[in-house]
């Protein structure tokens, strides 16, 4: 494994709560190596164990694969495949190349739709296909990794399972409960209200965060919007979009809501406009304040498939 002694020039991405991520080579294959920084606290150790245990038993094309790990001494290391496209957050909001590469072009409408569907498929597997089921708890654009799949397509995986929770069935009641593996987890702008206010932990928490990511992709705006350069005045993206949805002419003003990179095609192509409108509505449905009103991921995947099929049938 080569990282040149964890040289700073090999760092990729931003430093996270767990540690730093380095580019490396393992047997001629490019890898991403997450190295814990600082003291090995109980919380960091717990995150490491959760990540290893979860990724060792979940297998899906849209979930990050764990290649290996090391926990000798006071340093914990996790090894993953290297995704040259970086994170979705960087692609949307920073537009910088990874490891000195030229900045990538803006994501097209088709690429954004593909990203949304692939994230949804990964979450559907966690919520419905994994046994026992898994709640990610930290779905956000910086935990979505991109790689060139060829012909302009993108391979998308959901990463960072350090705060995941595993569902267990309570047979006495017939209801599903959750094993809370950490303290309150998540990222501002993506955390569901019921989790913050009542500690209610269900798959609908992931659904809320997914809805925010969908709106990020459609608007090009971050999950939290700064309203003033002087005061600490912020607004959640979901709330900002919802303000437009209450207007009777939202369809007509859709071009002012979407990412400026998409504005021209949205305003000139009615098929694209309808598709984007459907996806914005889906993002709002997923990020509703009341968890009972949010759809489940399997129905979201089905709805996305229909939206894409209808657009394809009309020439997109």
C-alpha cells in the first residue's frame, strides 16, 4: 500500500469527523484510505466498529465496498475503492478536480436523474433488502461518491456507515424498534425533525435526508442557505423550496428555482421541464416535516422509474 507515508499531498476530500482520507495504491489498484486522526476515543472506536460490521454484511452496487481495515495500536484504518469523481457535494458546490485533475463539467439533467435513482436503490436495499435492515443516519451529498462509468454515465455509491443503526424486530409487539448505536447523529440540514425533537429513529429519517439531496441536485443549492452575510440567519433548503411550492405559478417559475446550469434546458424543453418538476415534487414529498407523510423508499424507486420511463418515451 502506497500513500508516501500519509503525505499531505495524497489527501483527498475534506477532513471528516472520523479522520482524513488519502489516495493510495494497493496491488496496482487505486484505493481511498480513511485514517483516524487524534486520540482513539470511545466514540471513534465505536464508529470504526459500526462501519466494519455494517459494510462486511451489506453488498449492493450502490453502497461503498470495504476492501480492508486495520485496528492495530492506536490507529484505525479503513480501505475503500477510490472514486475519481469525488463527492456529490464537491461536484455540485465546489466544482474542483480531484488530485489536481481539471474541474469536471456541470452535471447534466440525465446524470442527476441517474444519481438520484442510484442513491434510492442503495437505500432501498438497506431498508428492505438487508437482513437485518439498516438505517444509514447520515445521508448527505458529501457521503455520495461518483465515478465515471463510461459513455458519460456515472457510478454512484453511498458511503460513511460510521453512525448506521441496525433494525431488530421486537417479536413481543410485532413492531420494529431500533438499536441506537451512537448519540444523536447526522448533519445539519439533513437531520429529520422527529429525530432531533423526539429521538425517533426510523427509515423515514433517511428518507428526509434523501429528499434534501434530491433538492440539492435539482437546485444546485446546499442543504443550508445563508440568508444574510451579517447575521447568522440560515434557512433549510427544503423550507426554501417549499416556499415556492405554495405559489400557484411554481411550474412557470421553475427555471428560477433550478440550478442555473439547467435553466436553459428547463425553460426550452417541456419534457425536461415536466421531469424536473416531478422530481422536485418528489424531493419535497420525501422531506416533509411529518415522517408519517413521507413515502417509503421502495415506492420512491418505483416512482423514479416511471418518471424516467415517461421522459425516455418522449425523447429524453
